[in-house]
C-alpha cells in the first residue's frame, strides 16, 4: 500500500456505499488496497455529512472552478 495516496471523494463514497451494503472492512481494504481505518473514517464522515463538506471544499478550491467564477 502506498503511503499518502489521495483518493477522490467519489472513490470514498463508493467504499462507504459498499461497506453499508454489507461488505466487510477486511474485504474492502484488500480489494481497494486501503487501510480499514480509512474506510471507518469515511463511514463516520458520511454519516455526519462531513464527506459532503469535503467534496464542497475540494470543488471550491479547484483552479478550474475558480477560473469560472
């Protein structure tokens, strides 16, 4: 597993949906090559709405978005 790999918000949402759909942490971490803790954090953020806040922050800091303003 690579250190400090950055995953897209869509990828994190996909993992959360798979976990909430019944996939195990172990299975997801092996298949996507991520730590189980990353999945746990993603689920927690999803359940509190913080994942949407992360997406909004990423979108608003995107240089392409800034150029369109």
